[in-house]
């Protein structure tokens, strides 16, 4: 065979063999270009089937040892990396060495090419893994075979039993942590859905949607405002909570109204001092008799998102899903606290939103439509009522404006009498 080249050997072997099966000889360790067959040089036998190269079968003395492979896979101690993680690369190389070892773990000398083919690692990775296995005393060098190192597996070393128990404990902890995360996620969803407090039904009286007329105020004795209202509205013209802003009527001319003073957050005038004699100087504060409706007033309770949500729920025939309640509550809270929208505009917007059956996220646009929709041609846009209930929309004046006018008339009359 030493005189035959690769091409000549192929030509001879083709005679009498199927065309798809060709036997090729290559020198050991040469993966690039096949060379000539030489005596005294170890060659690697390849089988070419349908154009695919396959490595040669192991010789009889290098058959796989189940004892060595079982030790390398299960019983050998697990090396750890510098970050205290399992050294899976060294473990894989150790298993290849065990496939070429005898039952007692000796005489294992696969070439680096063979290890690279089995593991897929490059040559430097294989060499570093062999050095780590030798430093960990899992393999021991026993000379060389054809220039390759021969290794003996230290099969008397056994893996600690607590390694298995530790893996089981880690798996159990992972299950518990996953269950805890699911429990917290469910609890968070339940908490968000239950964060909306519904107002007691006895304190909220809302007319059915069929009884509410658009644009005008509904006149009905059976309709009461959802919240205590500070106004001087006649009992026969109560306003629905979700239909229109609050309005007031002109008070009786028999009542004297207080002088205009600094107005607090509740809209009440500053209290005048006692002792109105009727002949006080011009620059003195004149005490006037306040209106009957204004006496005994308590500060108006603040309107919150929970209050409006409670009013909305009372109008629903069936309780909406919790996600819809939560989203609408969030939109109402933004309109009240961030945009400073009057609660009555929000109520009117909710009324329109319920009729249209829109998504909760569209509430802001519906409220804006209710606030800024222009009236019919030729009609002036309604002026938005201030936060105080003492405003007369018909005359465009407040109680303090009218009190100031009457005070000026009284002063002029007193000056005329003095002359």
C-alpha cells in the first residue's frame, strides 16, 4: 500500500464496490489535504457514504467501557469554575476519555481531533479542559501512545451524596418561589380591583337614565342631588347629579345680603361684626343681615373619585367587571385631581359615556365634549358656574355683588336724609 497514492487507492477500491461507498485513508492528525499512504505512519480510516465522511469504528481494544462511562457521567466529582458553577466543559471531555478507557479507567488516549469531533470544542478549549481535569486529580497521565498522552481515570473518587440532595432542594425552592410569585400576582390583581370604595346606597339617590332629559334640568320631586348641596335653589327645581351644573335662583329682596369680603375655600363670606346702627361712617364696616339660606351652612363635603364611582354604580343595572370599575376610577381621579374639572361636568360626561357604551379610557374626551360643545346658532355659550353655590346664572352676579349694590344705595339714601 505504501506505493499507492490516494487517487490510485480510490480507483482500485471502486472496482466491485457500489459507487456511493468509497474507503479513504488519511494520515493521523491531518484534516486538510489527504496524503500518500506510508508505512509506519498511523492512518485514520474514513468511510464516505453519499458524500458524507464518517469516523472509523473504534478498534477492539478501544470499545466503550460501560463502567468508565457510568463513572464519568454519574459518580465522578463535579469540578467547579471560579464562579462556583459546574464545569460542564471539563465534564464533557471526561466522558469522551471514559469512552476510550478500559473498565478500570486506564489506557485512554484519544487524539485531540477525536475529542473535538465528539464535543464540538476547539483545540484550545479541549487542552484547557484536560489541564483542569488533571489539576482536579480526576485523570492521571501514564505516558504516551504514538505521541499522544495516555490517561488513567481515577475511578476510586466518588461524588458526594449531598450533591443530589442539594439539586432536589434547589428544585423544590424554585417551585415554591414560582408559587409565591403567582400568589402575589393574584393578590395584586384582587387588591387593584377592590381598591374602589362604593358609596352607601342610602346616601346616593339617582334617577334612572330614562328619566333624565338632555340639555335641560329635570323637574321632579323624586330627584335629589347625590351630595349635600349648598345653594338657594327652590325645592321644585332640583338638579340631577349627572345632568347639569348647579344653578341658583335670585333670593328674595326682603333679605339683606352680607358685604363682600374675602372668600375662603368653601365660598362663605367673612362674618360682619355686631352692632349695625345705620349711621356708621363711610369707611367703617357696615353689618348687614345675612340670608336665611346661608345661616347654619356647613362646609361642603369634598367630591372624590370614589363618590362619583359610587353614583355611577347606582345607575348600573348590573355590577360592571372589576377591571372596568378600576379603569374608570383612575380616569375620574385624573380629571378631579390633576385636571381640576368640576365634578358636575364629570357627572354629565359619565351620563353621555354610559349612553354611548364607550371604553373607560374615552371618558376624558366625553367630558371635554360635554364642557366645550357649542350651543345652537345665535345662542351664547353657557357660563360655567364657579365653585360657590351663591352665583346667579341669570343675572351673572353673585350674592356679594348684589349686597354691594344695595349697600351703596343705602349709603346714598342716608346721605340724602342728612342733607
